[in-house]
C-alpha cells in the first residue's frame, strides 16, 4: 500500500530540518462560515497536517477549552454530516494532510463503513478516535483500512513498551504521543527542556512506531519546540489555537508564532 | 466472547491513558477479589459496618390488597440508607490492597457520593466527589453529609451539569491521578471491568434474597423487580436468579413525566439506541447523530441517559424484561408503602414498587413478588411534599 499522505507531509517537514506543525480546530469553530476561512489560513500559513474536530457532547479526553468550543459548535448545528459534506466540497484544495478527530459514538451513528467511505472520499487521510484503545480497534481498522484511512493511535506517558508495540503493529499515518497525563489544555510541566519521562516516552514511541511520532497536549510556547528536535517529528496544537481565536486572533497569526 | 462484553454490550471505550488503571483493576479482580483474605475482610465489613444481611420483609397489608405476595429486600436498612455501600466498601477495600490512598467518585443525587465518602472515612482513604453543579444545588443535604465524612466535593460546571458530566469529570481526573487514586465507579456501567466488579459486589443482594425466600416462603419468587438507572441494585438483585428459569426478572426504568417530548431516563424500555458513552457500548438516549441527550426523572438516582451493559444484554436475550413507570406512579407508590406498611422507600425504589402496584392485577394471583427496596426515602421528603401540595 502506498505511504499515507500524513506520513509524507511529516517526513517532508523533517527533510527541511523542522518539526511538522499540526493545528487542531473543532469543526464549525468559531462559527460555521469562519471555520473554513480559518482552515484555509492554516493551510496557507504552513500547517503540515490539519486536525478537524468532530464535536461530541461528552468529550472525556478533552479539557474545558475544547469541550466548551465543541458544545458551542453543536449548539450552532454542526454535525458530522455537515463537516464531511463541506470538506468534500473543498476536496483537493488543501496542501496539508487532513485528520478528523473525535469520539466513536457520532461515527457509529453515522455508520462506521459509511463514515470510512465518505471521510476518505471527502479528502480526509486519517482519523483519531480518542475513546478507542487497541482492545476495541479491530472493527475500526476493518472499516478504515480498505479506504486507505489511517486510524491514528494515541499513546502516552503511562503506555508500556508492550502496548506501544501493539499500536505500532497497526499504525498508519503517524502516532500521537500525549505529553502529560491529563486532558487537552493541561499545562505541560516543561518550559523549554523536556522532562525525563517525556524524553523516555518519546524514545520508546520512536522504537515502537515505523510512522512519525507527533507530540501533543500542553504545548503553549514556541520555545518548547526546540527541545523536541530529534525526539518527535511533529507537534500538535489543540486548545492553543482555540484560545488564540477566542482572544481575537486568527489562524494566520497563530501559525506565524510557531513557524 | 471479547473481553468485558455481555453479548453485544460492554467493552472498554476509553482513551489509552486510562487503560493502565483499568488493566490494573482487572488484575486485582482476578487476583485479590477471590482471595480468602479479601473475602473474609469484606464479609466482616458487610456484617459489622454495613449491617448485612438486610431483612426480607413480607408486606401483609399490600399483599391482601393486591392479591400477590409482596416481599421487600430491605437495602434501605444498609448503612447510609441504600445499597450503594455494598459497592463502595468493597471497592475501597480493593483500593487499599492496591496501595491507593485516595478514592474519587461521581455522584448524581449524592447517594453514591455519600457511600463513597463514608467508606473512605472508614478505611482511612481521602476522597473527592465529582457532582454536577445543578445536583450540588438540588441535593445540598447530601453535599453536607459528604463533607462531614471528610470528602472534598467538586462542583462540575460543564455540559448539562448533572451526573453524565460528573462522570466525564471524574474520568478526566482519574487520567491525571491514576497512580495514587482508585475511581470508585458507582453503578454497574462504565468501561470493563466496572460492570463486572460492581455486579460482583452487589450480588450479595440476590444471594441473601434467594436464601431468605427459600427459608421464609419455602420457594423461589415468581418475580424479582428492581428499578434501573445505571442498574447496580437491579443487577445485584437479579444476578443469583438469572439461572433460575422460573424467576421472572423485571427492571423498571423512569419514564419521567410521561408527557410526549419531555426527557425521560428509560433507554431500554423507551426509544434508546445502541451507542458508546462512558467507556461502554450500551443502550443510550441520544440523537440520530450520536449526541447524548439530557435525561430526567423525579428520582435523582435514576436520572441517567445510559444503562449498564449487562442490562442491555439481558434485555436482548429476553432473560429480563424492562418497563418504565412515570414520576406520578412512583410518587403514589412512595405514599402507599409508607401508609400501609410503615416503610418509606426511596423514589428510585418507588419506581419498582409502582410497577407492581400498577400491574399486580395482571400477575398470577398468589405470585411471590420480591421488590428490591434499594434505599430509604427520607432524602426525598421535599419532592414528595411538593407533590402532595400540588395534588391537594
């Protein structure tokens, strides 16, 4: 099977001697129209991969910033069907790889096979399902693999090398390493230097995964990126972009800071 | 069958960051729970702290009125006033064996919060309770009780500000604090192994009730009836009877007001559909797009948009039937039992009783009916007084 676009985009950044940048924005945030303008800006401003959140009423892996933004999207009438059809209308428009991130239940109600088909044909390259651990991933792989849609694993500080190897055996696209034991938006315990447990975890992840490893959760300042070179291939920005937009900024300004 | 499944329901739908503590708990269930040392300690706590066995009480006055023989399994007599302590004392003991120093728990009405707080106090563990901001307001007496037992109560201000959001908050907190902390889940729901663990700890209800029926009535019951929110008292009341084919198992959900368009708490007996929430695949009250809807019941402990996965499986296999009754049916049952038998049931348990009072005419005359009286009703006096004032 050909290399997933997500892997290619991250490897291209590595070839340029930099970390790939992966911003996240909940689908339909801050409103249904402006959202797609912000995605355009992310794409034009150097995002290598863009994560689009699929809002869910009960996001247990997310902190208050992402939860609040997701609920606001749901109130504005955002649905998975809307995200997929709007994305399909823009197919081919983005240089960046596209990842959909969310929880299993909305995907199940949409229909797992139908989702895999529609997401792939809308131009998504991978999916993160925060509440699907390895134990429950077989049916997801069975639906995604034939469509070339990567199921991106989420691992963390408490994931043993044995469990990383399980995820590694099936990973496509990239692997997502969570830098703190907590939810999105939790402040990382490091400023510039990496704490030893994060370094150890990333080293363990690099061994377990053939695909690139992205580090996420808790990135707040550009200085934090410097310590990641050689350990991680990409950095994910979750709540930081939401905060930036809430503070009156836009995606272009946000990317400017991190590039 | 896949690990942690009851038929098509159950599983472990949690972020990978929660898998290590769940695997640790699975291991503890296999290794520690069955050990003689643990079982001896648990038996001693159940006897001397909880006050077990609880009575099986025959109701002569309502039986004469209804034409069936009505028995109550008296979980209202357990310490704390409800069955919840069977679970919390067991989980607190297990937490200690695992070297944890702290319990965290979610609570809706506050009954599980109180039961967790008193078990933690008994065993020298610290305790944090997550409770929806609306529930903190509605159930201030239970908040005070938890605090008196030394627990910290965290008010959860996100989402619907009720039980489902308290569970989300507790799961999030557990991610960060798993090293020192056991999540004392309150009902037979959530990710594996909680549905199994809570069932094992609540099955004492049916172990006792089965022996007491054989002793006091000389036969097995024809019906075992229990209210179902998450479903912990019901799974505890059903478990030992599941292999007795002659015993009919009836779970009674909360239909809310019963008015079309109003929220309810009856995913099994009304229009629930399969989905994934709080770590489990089960029947849920949700939109076509998979967003979880608010639930409602006059009984705060039944107010939950999901249900334990084993109940979904017992319904699918036909071994148990699930029905619902409205707020008013439960309130009338509360008043009937108080007046005719001198026992004040919790509004949750009043749903189970309400179904029997309403449907006794359709049961075979002389049937033995055991109702799990999951808790006492003192906590509900304000709600009942409001109802009586409205009726007057």
